[in-house]
C-alpha cells in the first residue's frame, strides 16, 4: 500500500493505492490520524484501493472519531465496488461521509 498526501485549499487529501490489510493498516491509521494535525478537513481517496480488511475499518473508525472530537470532517471518496461492498456489509456506508 502507498499513501500520497496532497494539500487542497486547506484540506488534506490522502490518495491510497493497494491493499489495506492487517500488515499495512497501522501505516494507514497513522497517516489518517497524523493528517488531523495538519488540517481539520481530511479527504481519503480510495480510487486505487483493491482490498480493505477489518483492521482498516478500525483505522477509519478512529479517523471518524478524531474528526468529530476536533470539530473536523473526514470524507471518503472514489470508493471502488470491492470496498463499497465491505462498507455496506459492515454498516460503514451509514457511518462514514462517502462521496463518489
């Protein structure tokens, strides 16, 4: 998995590529949580994510809680079908701010 960070008009976008699994999820979680030290509005671009595990869902939960605690926003964009299916099955499609 790779993470590219891009600043956009006061927002911070994380472009994720590859699998977010039990091995890479700690890097993903660190990137999400550290991004809130730079901006209160985080965009997670999942366009190139090919797999997401339960460990990645935990990282998204922590990111969502961090956003709420800071009065910020975490938005997930460009969710591919394989990730969208996981979100629907787990109820994350109702918990996260997801935009296509």
